[in-house]
């Protein structure tokens, strides 16, 4: 009788402990390494951001952040992995703008970009820039338009893949200016930039941090920045609108996300670490110098941003004549 009672008590205690464990785990978070899934190829902006931010975030959280490369399918493979992971805060996602564009271009996404993720904060907003290889005989947008009209189908632009910001930017440029520059999709921003630097393609619409070093070393030439206003780091570089391309405003938001259903204490902890990191003067200075605007907003603000950006890119895709496949 005593043994049966003891077994019953122990079973109840184990069940009660199991019931309580999510709250306890949330309060003790983090107790092990945090994986940050990068759904893109190495060498792009996600890499740059992770390497800059992760040491400080790890210091604040008391645990190391480790990057986990899961490239493929325009970032969807890595995003799907995170969407289906346990919502315990140990697997997160750093998502480029393609995460917000894909719902407009792909019919059968394996996840819902709004419902299947927990917003943890917008990291940065990065204006794109129109950059060319020095071998292309143009020094401003007006000259590029004239050359593209003279040589239709003979000038090629790279992007990190179908539906990426660079792809939509080129399509929007063609539809706005009546040109026919040809899209060459790559499997990630790294390879797209590498081939541009090598001269295998002539131009690209790419985020500033990924190419600023190449521009400073003379391997690439920036013709214009694609933000609504001139960026402080490049005050003498005109915007696309100033260069005669009406309504052309393109920037990329990089998101920090987790799977849906994360406990609020963990969300607060991760968001707080991100915000504190982005407020660090040295980190802010580095980001701004490289052409990125630090954000670090609240999870609620980030959620609103995600919804508005999905709608924005849906309008851009429609105006550029791109249909879901």
C-alpha cells in the first residue's frame, strides 16, 4: 500500500513538474547556446549583421549565439525549419526582405510569414543602391538608361534569387524607364556580388553594406541610392528619384524572428538584448557607416512592419508584372 501511494505521489509530482516546466524554462532562459538560422548563402548582409551583433547580444544574454546556415529556395528552407521548431527561444531566424517578398511571388509557401513566427524586433533598415561594374561605360543613371535603350537585352543584372529585392528592383526599373536589362538570379547575395565584382554581370540593385567595401576599393561604382532620401554616409550620392526615376524607393528590413508561440518572458529577453545591442554607440556607428539604419523596435511594432511590408511588396510585384508561381 505504501509503495503504491509513493508511486502515485511521485507520478503526480513528475506530471506537475512537467506542466510547470515551460514557465520555469522561460524564467531561466537562456541556459544553452542560441542558434540563429541564416537562410541565405554566406557572405551576404545577414552574415555581416550577425558577426557585428552576436558578440554583444551573447554578452547581454550570457550565452553564445551561433549561426546555422540553411540556404535554399529563396530563404524558405531556413524559415520553414524555424517555423516548425520548438518555441523555446533556442532556434531563431535572421530574415532578409525576401522573407516579406515571397508571399507575393510563391503560391505554396510551407509557412505563413505572419502566423507562424514571433516577431523579436526589426534589426536594421537598409537602403539599396544601384551599382555597376567599372567596365560598364556609365557614370550616372541617365547614362545607364540611354545605354540600356541602345542595347536592349544586352545588359545583365544580378540578384540573390527570384523574388529578391534586387530582382524586383530591376523589374521595377525596366517597367518605369522602358528598358530591357536582363535578370540573372543567383543562389544568395554572396555569389551575386562575387560575379558582379568579377564582371560576369554589369550591374545590380543591392543593399549598401554588402558592397560598400568594393565601392571604396574601386571594384564597383555606385550610381544612385534607392532610399527616399540621401543616406548620411553618402551625402553626395543622389537618390534614384533625384536621378530621374520617379517613385523608385527600395529598402530592405532585416528581421529577428522566432517560431510562433514563444513565451512572453523569452520574447522580452531576446528583444531587450537586440535593442540594447543596437544602442551601443560603437555598433550604431559601424552600421551607419556601412549604410544601414539601426532600428530595434518593439515586437508589436515589428509585427505591424511585417504586415505592411508584405502588402508593399505585393504592390511592387504587381506593378512590375510579376505573378505568383
